[in-house]
C-alpha cells in the first residue's frame, strides 16, 4: 500500500511511502477504560455502540491517510493524558479563581514537584501539533479544560472534519484549528482554515471561526508535540523547533511537551518514508539540541529540558514491518520549559 506525501519543492513528483498491511488491526480487542469513559460520558455514545462507532470512524480515518497510529488504533491511547506532566497541563488550563495571574508549581519529568514555580498571566492556551483526530483535545475538555483555550494543527483537514463525527460534539466543541505543515508554513503568514471549508454536513455556525499561525505567535502557553520531531533530520528539527518557539508565549515557564522515538545511540537513521534520514535523540543530545535552539534564537533565550527514555510502545514496531525500527529505539518523553 502506498500514499503520497508532498516534496518541499512542489515542482517535484510526490514521494511514495510504503505501508505494511500489518499496520491495520481489524478489531478493537482492548479499549482502555479512560477511552471508553470519554466516548460514553463526553460523546454520549451508548456503551453497546462504542466499539462499532469507533471501528466505523477508524475506517474513514484510514481512508484519509493510513498512518500506523490509525491502523493500530494507537490514537485511542489518549497519550497526552498519560504523560507525567499532564497534571501540570491541567493546572495551567483549568479555570482559575484569580483571573489576572497564577503561580504554578512546575513538575519534573517524573511527575513530581520540581521545586520551581512560575507566575503566569491569564489566559493560558494550548496548541496540539499534529493533533490528528484531536482526541487529546477532547480528553482535556472532558477533564475540565474549556475548549476555547485549545488549538489544534494538522496537515490533514479530513482528520479535523472527521473528529466532530468521531466525538459527536459538532455544536459544543469550540476549539480552533489550523491546517498547515509547521515545517513548511510561514508562521508570519496567514495559514487559516478557510471559513467556507467547513465540515460536510455541518452548518456554518457549528464550527468555531478559523484561526491562523500568525494569530498564535507569542500566545501559546503549552505546546504538545507528540510524534513530530522524530520524523525529521537534525537540521529540519532545528527549523521546526525555532518555528514552534515563535508561537510559544515569552513568559517564563511556557512549556513544550510530548513523546517521540528516541534512541540509546543518538544519530541519523533511515526516515520512515525511506527518503533521507531522521534524527533520534537520547537525553544528552536532546538537551544539547535545545541549547542550540536557544543559541540560534539569541536574546537571552534559555530552556530547562527534562527527558526520560524507556521501551514502552516501542517493541511492537519491530514485528509490524516498520523497516525504520532499530534495536536501539526507545520511547522518549520530554518537557521543555522556557526560562
């Protein structure tokens, strides 16, 4: 199975990506309790209909683009809520009694108090890069975060459209989306989802007004970057990171967090699409990477960086035709705070 992804140079033919049929799991064998609660209590899907509903929506998502996370149902894991910094994210985004400022005690990557606190002006807002079906945004809303504080970005408009059907929240979910490739888009230019490109079957007033990358510059308190940086080589990761920082609030303590494929032996490895390489970090190289980002940005920019590497969610890749999987692969979870 193949799918097209664009070259940076639009005059060149599209690349071909080989997909293994084993990436598609035909049945939902084990639905996490948290995920079932989300569909039953947030989406109001009857308990007996949840699995069938998800199966139908997943088939539609696979037709849009056959990502492994779709085929293997990994989007059901609600990975942001499993991150050790999730309690800090909730503390930043849930409604506060003091609407002017808040003092937030930051966590470390183990999820325990770091002894560091930051003072933040309201409102705190979050951007999910590569949000896919925006499942993590719905989980945040279910856990008490106003949807108006949340933004999502993805290259596939079809996923955004489908997400309203998946979560049955056409009239209640007020988060805003940008359709763009962060590596290619110019943050300073308007990259908004056109107002007339709304989801099929929805009235114009059912969807929040579109936003743009330019309108988010220097506004984002929390950036979620799950499975993004590891797709690129080192040079492109630097470009991407500096674009992300342009969106990040200049306030001390603004946070970038996520998970990605790392390695016990950092370096360039074969890219997923067999075109070029991807850079896999360990803890040391990731800290040096963000030091380089800060140096390139200048102006006294500095980051606090914490990571943890383990093998959870990595082992299955080696048995599912994923040619890019290496023996040294590890899962990396990270937090990057602006100092």
